[in-house]
């Protein structure tokens, strides 16, 4: 009996750290919007190119349609303002070369562009602990980040699934690569 109770407690603890196994990209905008409330910070790199600002703005405008109030101005923050990546849900815009939070979450080494391709935007959902998630919207270049941002902002058209998607651009549209 004691052994079973201990096993149940360990399982509950593991779920609380890792988060729900049911959360993937198809869940978006959950967990970043819950019960009509914004439940995230949108993080842009202090060194980001202006095109990354366009991506984060598009995502914020899309989230606006899902919440009862307005997206607060202070919901968009710089990477340097995040002390603990697991303390809250994060939507991280910009690759690890321009966003230190993306760099930390992706555990990027010296080559900050490793794992990124020219012309391809990456969208990745990562459990960060404490039941929170980070959605990384990034690319090797600013234009690639913008394309990933379009797919996230128009998630209802792109039917995102799994934990990672790669998208490329055709004009002002994003196309699924994987």
C-alpha cells in the first residue's frame, strides 16, 4: 500500500514538473491563453532585428482575439527581463543568436545558428518545468522568424501539431516543411 502511494506521488510530481502530456502545438493557443486570460510573456531579443518585432506583434494581435481583455503592453518583454525560463509560460520570438532566452532553452553552443536552415522558420514547444511551456518562434534569419510568426499568428489555418514544425515562405504565406 505504501509503495503504491509513493509511486502515485512520484507520478503526480513528475507530471507537475513536465506538464501535461496532452499539450502540443495542436493545443495552441493553450496554455498561453487560459479561460480568456493571457497566460504568457512574449519575449523578444534585445538585439533582435526589426522584423522580429513584426513577428511578435502579429502573434500578440492574434492572441488578442482569444482573450477577454487587451494584451497588456508589459506582456511583451526583452530577453534580459527573464530571470527564470520556467517561472511562467513564454512565447520566445527570435533565434538563439538574437534572443538569450531562446539560446538558453535550446541549449545552443558556440554556433548559435546550429539546427537552423536558410529559408526555414522553426516553431517548437518545450516544457520548461513547473507546468509551464515555452513556444519558440525562430529562424536562422529575421525573415525566417517572420514566416514562423505568421504560422503561429494564423495557427487556425496552419493546423500545427506535434512539438516542432518547420515552415518556409511563399510570398506572405507560410508553408509546412515537416
